[in-house]
C-alpha cells in the first residue's frame, strides 16, 4: 500500500496506541503526531487516516483545536480519508466520539471522500455527532470500556476495508 499516512494527536497516549495498531495492520505506514507537525504533510498523501479523541462535552482534542484554522484550509479533493475517534461511551454518553463527526463535516466541506464507516452495534451511548445513516463515520474506539482484544479485532476488520478502498 502506498501513499498512505496517519495523522493524530494524543494527550494521554491512547490515540497513539490505536494509531500504532492501525499502522501495524497496514504494514507500518507513516504516522504523524500533529502536535509536532501540525497539518504539514497532509497534502503529501492521497490516502489519509485521521485520529482524534473527544474531550468533555464533545470538543476536539487540544492539539486539533490548535491547528484547526490551517486544517480547514486544506483542499481534500482527490483524497480518500478514514477517521478513527476515541471516546468514553459510559462517562460521556451524550457526545460519544463527537470529535470524529467534527472532522467528518470539515473533510466533506473540503471535498474529501470519506471511507471506513462502521456499525454502531455493540456500543452503549445516547447520542453522537459521528453518526450518518445509522453508522459511525469511521472507527469508534472506547479504550476505557472495551477489552483490548475486541478493539484489535475491530481495527483488523476496519483496516481490511480500508485496504479495499484506498488507492
């Protein structure tokens, strides 16, 4: 697989952990921590995976907030984008993985093609801005309330779909 990279930020290390799982399944693709690189390098790739965690009442993780203005200026035309989002469905059931929905909305505004939606089955939450047509707009991950082996299986299944859809 060529011309694919992951862009994420991780305050606690959880998003990095999931990015590492995904990278491993995709033959150790390049990972960029936006805390270090900002939105630089996104234009260098046509197949992009974005990782974001949701904070408190549905906000983007702090590093995403810091680069939001330049990120919103990126033209995603001719790019395929997959999103994974972290959240806590038990502690924050009213905005589970909302930040993933925020990224989705911006990518669509910027002409990107979103791939990798996943089922909402098996989760316990009240609402999420990351649901379109009764599916998550990407891979929803709850490291706090899901056993690791289940998360790894979801990552494997998701990355198999990405392999079929990325250029």
